[in-house]
C-alpha cells in the first residue's frame, strides 16, 4: 500500500481538549479512529480516549493478516467501545451514562476504504479536489438539511447546531452508519475530523489546504486558518488525513452490497454463534492435546468476540 498519513489536534479556546485521534498501520491496512467527547456531560475526555484506544487495541490484537469482514469489525468494535466507556465511568466514579463521545472509524485495506460513524464527527472523501461523499451527521440539524430546511453552510452556524442524536457511551447502544466499500484512486484524500473543523471552515478551504503538496503542512495550515476564523469561540479541532498514492485496486470487493446501517442484531447473532462454535472447537482440541492449551487460528471476528462476551451476554438487556 502506498499512502501518506498525518494527524493533528488543537485545543482552540476551550479549557481542555476532549478530542482524541489515532491511527495504526499494518502491511496491507491502516486503521484511523477519531472521537470528540461530549462537553455537556462529565467524562468527555475519558469517553473519547476510551473510544480511540479501545478500537486501535482491538485492531492491533488481530493476528490474521487480513480482516475478512471489515464492516463487522467496525460495528462490533464501536459497540465494544460503548460498553467500555460505561464500564470505565464506573471505575472512575463518574455518574453512569455520563461519559459520551462521537466517533468515526475508517479502515483502508488492499486499496478499499471502509468506514462507520456515530454522531457528528465526519469523514470526507475527496477526489480531484471535490467531495465524493461525506458522512451524514446524527443530528437534528442534519435532518433539517436533508429535508431542505437549511443549507450545508447553514449547518456551520452556532444557532443551527441542533441536537446530537447518537453517540458512544450512555444508556443506548449506538447504531452505526456505514459507508460503502470504496475503491481508492491515486490522489484520493480521506479526512476524519471533529465538528470543530467543519464548523470553522467552508469545504472549499478544507479541500484547498488538504491538497497542498506536503500533507503535514496542509493540515497545519488548515487548523490555523480554522482558529483564526473561529476567533474567541474556537472549539477543539482534530483531524486525520490520508492521501492514497497507489493505483486503483484490481481486487474484487468484499462487501459490495453491505451499505448503510447493517442490522446489528444479526451481527450479534453471528457473534454468539461464532462464540459457540469456538467453544466446540476448543473442547475438541483439548481432547487431542495433552498440554490442554488449544492452538486455534482466530480470525478477526473471533478475536473481537472474546472481548465482546459481556455484550453478547447482555444482548437483550442493553449495557
């Protein structure tokens, strides 16, 4: 894989930075994760940190060289992070359900991009300096825009910020919205950013800065421009940018028909069945291995299932 990647975060005029971002790389893939803790609740920083670190950790624990079901990985890892946010809230003596965060996750593997999100942290896909797609916010202002009541630019206005409808952490398991499996072309740019970025800058300015020759300098210029635009009311601004420098892949897509919001109940049923299958295999392996230690090949979903056991056990009863 040939690509350039960079990330940066600024505090703005806030007293603390509740954004978190990170990426992890392997031979044939890179995972990017960004979160924006909700300032209206206690523990926003804890929620964002947990979201990012938990998903990156899950990715790094996968022993298989290839993630066979990227969509399942994204959905289940976000769901697991939601559970861990609520668990860590208890450990830190924070009111149950308070720490919350938005989040966006993108996996680039074998020349394809896969992504999912909750809340109003966004992913943009640029090609030839134009926006091919962006994630749609889970907010009332996005609903108004979709209905024709306000414009894309209106959404940047503070008075039209609207109410956030989904997040990770809190009393409800998040429903993850997924992007289409997207083959990347040379020069394509993927931007993951918190709402502080897209509220501070029109999309033309964002595109112009990201298409500078040096990706790091372009992102730095973008955030500095955002700070100047926002002035005394500058939110935390964080972004990860990847520029694809390889050729368009000739590999067949893994999931051409799996778009939108994949039904999570079905994923949990698959996870539960895989868990049961794994126990059966372990039992059979124990019978033939004197050491009693099973030498099982665990693919990406099975590795996630091991950490998601508490979620599966509480499938019907929330977190």
